[in-house]
C-alpha cells in the first residue's frame, strides 16, 4: 500500500468514529429531573480517602 494512502484512510476512520460518537450522544435525551450532581447518601460511598471502607 502506498504511504500517501495511509493518512487519508486513518483520517476518514477517525472522523467516522468521532461522528458516530456525536450521533449516539445526540440520540440520548437529557434527564431534566436529575438534580443529583454529586455522590448522594445511597451511592455506596464509604468515605475512605482511597475509596475503600478500611476493612
């Protein structure tokens, strides 16, 4: 395969992946009722600095 052909193929593939990601992201409607922007009371967070409960 000629070297000059590899760059356009990679560019088309990259733009295709990015375009498909935006397409999938636009299909998901935003949840207007979700006001939880951080960890809540029941999210399973134990409060340890390393993410473990310490046991």
